[in-house]
């Protein structure tokens, strides 16, 4: 078994303090939650039919090889990472990994070594760049140091959306996963509030503390190596956001407006390329709960200071409530 790459001194010194996320015990009682009808376009994270590069059973195309990623979509969960990867895969010079690898955030995978990781990448030509995405990297205390050890000059993509909306979307995904597995569920208010106060130990809230996690990444990478994609803007008008990503990755401009079309029924953009159209499958559109307005305001008020700190860290602002 390969040994994971030795941590460089620069990365080691930069990681003197690592953030440790709090975990929350499972609640003792679970109750059914009532839901509204609004669909979340960010369910594109799991809803698009896969069109990323996958290895078939036949021999790889001549002149191709499996290479470490040139860029990684590091997060955030329920921010639109799947949509971003699918849209990037339109570009002829992008080879996208088919699955979330969880190499840098799961110890059991990291222990398998770099060669194991590289074997999970798609075959690519020398003129192409390899991109993988694992949303769990952004909130992982160890992922920044480990990625830095692999390639300290790698380009990182981070897609974010309104952090309060991300919390609700996070809850919604877990809710439906539990229903599909015949497990009991709990109303979102019972998770967001404990003993009359906001439950800041709730994992979904912890994942939306963008400033906390960003500080950890900036200990290992300069801000210039992290491109932040506005997930809300990507849904409203995908092309400008994709063009920014092309420039960041030094890709020739190949993604055009005709690669997207607005689906009036679903209310957001879908992908058109190579004569195929891909969109959110009806079974994947997840209704969001109607959150108690007082509880929602508690959540937004708590996140406001974290948002302001994040804006200072990344030297830009976002239109978040």
C-alpha cells in the first residue's frame, strides 16, 4: 500500500492550528415534518443525469493517462457542486471525475495512498485538465493540509450560496434520505432550536459558517488560488459564472449561451451539449419545509456576523439575506 505523500514543511508550518468541528448527538425523539411545495434548484447536486467522464471496460484511448487533479471543487455541500461539475464537463478540455472520492477528508481513504487516489481519476489527454469534486473537503479540518501536500499550487473551486438557504437545503436532503431508508425524521425547527436558543451545534449550521472553514484554507493556500463561484448566480444565469471559471483555470472560452436553456416548468437552467439535454429529474426535485419565520430570523441573525467576516476574508460580498 502506498504511503500518503509526506507533508511539506511549508504546509506543516501553515497548519499549526486546525479547526475541529463540533458534532451533535442524535435527538432522542423524531417527528414527521410538514413540507411546502417550493422546489430547490440546487438539488442539481444529485439530480442531473451523469455525463462526466467515466472509464469503460475497454482499453483507454491511446495517448491518455490518469493524472492527479489540476483543480478540485472543494465544496460546499448543497452549494451546487454537482451542477458546477456537470457544466464544466461541457468544456472539451475538462476531464471530470465521475464520483466523489473523499480522499482528503476520510482517513480510511487517505491511508490508501496517492496511487489509489489517482486510479480513481478519469483518463485524460495531455491538453485536458482533470477536475474532481468532493463537497466535504471545505469543512474538513485536514483536507487543506493534505491537498497542499499533494500540490501546493493547485487551483481550488468553491461554490457557495446563501448560508441560511444552504442550511435548509442540507436538512431537506437528510430528511428525504431518511424517508427513503424508512428512518424516522424530525421537524427542522426541532433541530435548529434547543431550549429556546439556536442550536449552533447542529451540523447543518456548522457547515454554513463559511468564515470558520475559509480561515483554515487560507492557512495553506493564498486567496488567489481559490475561486469562489456564486451558487445563487449560477442558477439565475449560469454562463457568466462559467466564463469566470474558464478564465481562472486558464481554459480557452468554449462554454457558450447555447449550452444552457431555461426550463419554464422547473424554473431554472438545464444543460445542452453534444446533441443531448440534461436537467433535474422530476424525482429529484425536493420540496423545502416552510420554516417558522421566528426561527428562520434567528438563524439569519446568527449567520450575519459570520457572513461579514467571510466577506472581509475573501475581499468580496454576496447578496445573502
